[in-house]
């Protein structure tokens, strides 16, 4: 999954701290056993020494190492039998004196070959969810979405009730989140403030992140601010902006509330066009109508949004006002 460098860095720090604690606990456990059974320590030291002696004998030039190695083999077998007897007599498992790795696949490095190990992936998922939780209100779940807050009377303009429309949007969002993949389409949530666009975006974000995908959720204003900081603040590595281009799912909230400048339009175009070319989905929520997007944004941006996104219109009464 394409987690941001910051999330991977935090996850790696957690893994290294966990590995250090794990290794420390293993060393303390072994030390306690050796303190209780000193003969075990003597045997293990002797076994390690005999291995070194066997290697040294094999590397000597001009001498036949066979007699030395055979003698060491007999000594080792005798020591191992004594070791097993002490362990059995005291109800100790063989593994009690072995410093088991924190992860059997990567030994705590976080990577198995060139691939990220499952242990580091899980920590990345946790850091991703922690980051999302800091941005969201914390109560956005599909189970808490209340369709009864939307009017059941048909809308005079469309002939469809806001409740029926929102039921359709709700089912679409649940299915989208549950079945999310790299091939998922981009979505455009349009409608007046307080109709649940941000709420359902957050529900999708939580579910997709829970399923192990990387999600970046930010307002349009924050996105533009990060691009400005990257360009004018000396961030030549682009750490602030890479996440918007590389994550599995980008959610842009409140499009249309950002300051409209040549730079902001350029940054927005870069994000939308790059992700479209790389077939990475975006969810955009905005108080603008589809026509309003065409009026506010130049053709290259508006046409990409209106032409390639699935449009989900939101209708009804301000839910925030009703809840209050």
C-alpha cells in the first residue's frame, strides 16, 4: 500500500522500539534462567566455544582437522545430553533460552526482501487510522447515518424525495468502501452545506483504511497550503505533497472554499490530472453544483471532474441544524 513517508517513518519507529523492548525482555528471561541454573550457562558457553574451535581446526593449513573435529563432536553430544536433562528435569522448554525474533518473517526489520512485512503493514494501518482520527470528528460510521433526517416528500424539481436519493447515495458509498480497490472510480459529492457529504466521505475513509489501504483526507485549502509550503518553504523533497499523489485514495473536502489563485489552480490540476493518468481514485466533496464547478474552475480541471467522476448529488435539509 502506498503509505506516506511520514506514516512509514512513524510505523518504523514503533517497530524498532517494540523490537528493542522484545529483545530486552528476552535477554532478561534468559539471564533469570541462567541465574537459577548456572550449569546451563556453563554448557552453552562451552558449546559456543567448541563450535569456534571446530571452525578454527578446519581452517588450519597443513593439518588433518578430522581428529579434533571428532573429539569436539563427542564433547558436544555429551554437553547437549546434559543440557536436555537439566531442561527436562526443571520443566523448561528449549525455546526459553533462545532469543526469539519479534517477527518470524523479518526479524523486526519491517521488510522481507524488498517487500514490506505484515508486521510493519499493520503498524502503518494503525498510524493511518490514528492520523485520520485526528482529522475526523470520530463518530462517522455507516451504522450511525440517519436516513430519517432527510425529507420523504418528493423534490419539486426532480420528482424524487431527498430520502430516496440519499438512500441511493448511502448504498453506493457503503459498497464503494467495502469493495474499494485500485480500480475504484472517482466520486464527486455535490450539494448545499450540512447534507452529509463530509460525513459519508469520512465513513468511506475509515472503512477503506481499516481494509489496509492508504487514505489521505484533507480540505482543499490544506492541500493548496501544503503545495505552497513545498514550493516556497524549501521542501525540495516534496514530502508534504507526495502523499496527495501516491496514496491509494485521496479525499478532498470543501472544494471551492480555497483561495482561487493561479498557483492554487495549478496545484489542483496537478493532483487531479496526475491521479487520473495513474488511475488513482479521488473523492471530492463540494458545496458547488456541477455547473458551479465549470464556472469556478478552468476547463482542464472542470472537464476532468465532470467527465470522469461519478456525480452524487446531495439534497435535503441542513442535517447539522436538525441535530442541533
